[in-house]
C-alpha cells in the first residue's frame, strides 16, 4: 500500500470514529442546575434530592455557592370583582389565582399517592404547614432567581418546615422547575432515583406541595415531606 493510500485510510477511520458535530456533555450537582437558566419555557430540571440526614450538608453548601443577580419582582394584589357575578378576577401567567395553585398542588399529591400505594406505601395526607413551607421556598426561588435546596437566607428544608410550624418530623424535600403540569413534574421526580426514594419513603405520612411562577410563566415546584 502506498503512503498516500495509508494516509487516506487513516483519515477515513478517524471520521468514522468521531462523527462531525457530535458531542456528549454531562453535568451533575445542584450548581449545574442553578447555573443553567432555561433557554425555553419547555426546559425542565430537578435538583439533587435531599433527605433529613443530609440537611446539615445542604446548609453547609450555602457558603460556597455563587449568588446570581437578584431580580426584583413586584408584588401584585388580587383584583377586586366589580360585580357580584361568580367569576374569578383576571390573572396573568406569572400570578395564577390561588385556586389554580391549589388544584395543581393537589394533583401532584394525588399522583404521588397513586405511585406510593402502587409500591406498598401509604397515602400521604396534606399538611397545611408543609404546604406553607413548600410555597415559601418556591416563591423564594422565583423572586431571588435561583434554584437550590438552600434558601436565599441560608435555610435548609428542615428549618423552613419548622418556621412554618411543622416543628418535628421533617423527612425530605423535592424541587424542580420548568415542568408545566402536575403529571410532568411527578414523572420527572419518579425518573430520578433520589427523588423517587423520597416519594417511596414509607415513614413519611404528610406532604405539602408549593408552586410559584416566574414572570415568563415558568413554574418552580417544591414538595416537602414529614413523618408526623
């Protein structure tokens, strides 16, 4: 074989081994999710799942994380109906009506319980204190423009549940953003081993789900679990 023929063969083999335009990039960890703001509304992510035994580690991470630029979000008050007609006040995608919050959050609980009962765990009851903690964390992530189990004030989920009145028994927290429906976010958690383990922790007996929306309509989800 001539030197020219050997060179041509080598080049052809290299092209087969490394197709043009193909690249595999893998990122893991809460920092990777927090740094990657959704380019499109359809993008969705879940963070690393956190259980009660990891609460101290989550709190310790707060000092090493880079803060993202704060984004001010003006508070809006519900519009007051001008007639006695039983219609809801107009809303925007960034501020859904309270009943829409409740519907979505309850759907998440129902789907979570369906999965638990199908896998040998009892159904979770909704605890209003856990709902308050979950909604507060989702709202914090939206208004302060971050995505993490550590709150903007350095809190972990155990501290947030205690602050909401659930003083003992915090067991786990799941968070996610970008999932548009209750089915999508629950499926996302189930497909993630850590989040699935939180859902199938049979020692948990209570749950609270909170959703909040960014100005562009992107939802942020928090699911807090408890053992009492």
